[in-house]
C-alpha cells in the first residue's frame, strides 16, 4: 500500500551504512537534539500500554530511549544498522536491561514479526530515514494489535516558503547522511487515508521550532 513512496531517493544499504557510520558519535550529535520528543513518545507509550503488554521500538538507534521506560515495561527493539544494534546489545549487557527482551537487526519495511504482535509501537525519528516510508508505516500497523497505539516522532517539512526551499536544497546532502529534510505532513495524511486502519489521535509540533512532531495513531479495533 505504498502510495507515495519514492524508492529512488534513499536505499536500504545506503541507510544502513550511513547509520553504521553515525553509531560511534550518534549520542553526542543527536542525544540532546531529540531528547524532548523521545521523552514525550515514551510517556505516551507507557500511558497506552496495558499491563503485561509489549512495546516494539522501531529504529531504536543506540538505545537512548530504552532506559526512559519503566523497568517493568517489556521491550523489543529493531534497527536496520548492525552497528546501532551492537551498541544496544552492549548497553543491555552493561546495564542489565532485563525488560529489553529481544534486540535484532531488521528492516522496518519488511518485519518478520507476526501480525498483531505488539500492544504499542514506537518509531522515533525513523520514518523519514526509511527508503519506503509508507511501506514501513503499513508494517507498523500490521504488527500492532487491534486497538493498540502507534507513536511516531518525526520531521515534518515545511514544503513551502524559505524553509521549504532550504529543505529541498539540503536533500542531496542529508540523503547521504541517512535521512530526509523534505517530508510534508500530507505524506502521513495520505498514507493514513490509504491504509484505512488507523485513527489519528494526536499531531503535536515539538519545541523548540516545531520542525518535528509527535503523531499518535490508534489501530482500529476490528
Ligand atoms: C535518526 S535515528 C533515530 C534513532 C533513535 N530512535 C533515536 O531516537 O535516537 C534513525 C534510526 O532509524 C534506523 N533506520 C532507518 N531506516 C530503517 C529501516 N528501514 N528499518 C529499521 N531501522 C531503520 C537507522 O539505522 C537509525 O538508527
């Protein structure tokens, strides 16, 4: 159901290589920048999670999010980049994160999990890095249980004006770094309409500049 995917602008191997390169310095560069969104997403996930339920973290990166969850929250984490997943595994070993039940290199666009496997899915700053964002979003819905929540923090491009022009100009550079600067909200709205199984619960710009937003969807109950 990938209606607007532009599969030519990012490639899975290029994204994995880009984030393998980011892994050693990722926390230094992006640790603070994305802090607010991460906190909001984790709070939303905890609020939506029924007792005993599991959260799937897609595009977990170095695992900065993971200690923000309650120690009792059961977590599964995936990422396309082997170097990122290695970081998560060594942190889990070092800090004894017993609630992190499974960590795996996996492509969000073609997950190997069963349908309806998780009560809550969190995707922080990952959708705009996926070569086929709509395919990833469809997968988010597939693996989430009916009635479960899908919580996404994401870049939202301006798509017009000076910021829109800058974002377009930066695309050839940021694509090599593994993400898109140009990503209008309409892309989410069109995807949700085409997917037909989700209800938008929240679309809230994140401080300080509102260039990123938190989106919360509920998968329909039947
Ligand atoms: C900007 S980082 C965000 C990391 C983390 N969620 C955070 O909040 O810091 C994007 C992450 O998504 C991963 N990623 C990109 N495309 C992916 C895909 N198709 N499947 C799984 N992970 C992917 C990258 O490897 C990278 O670790």
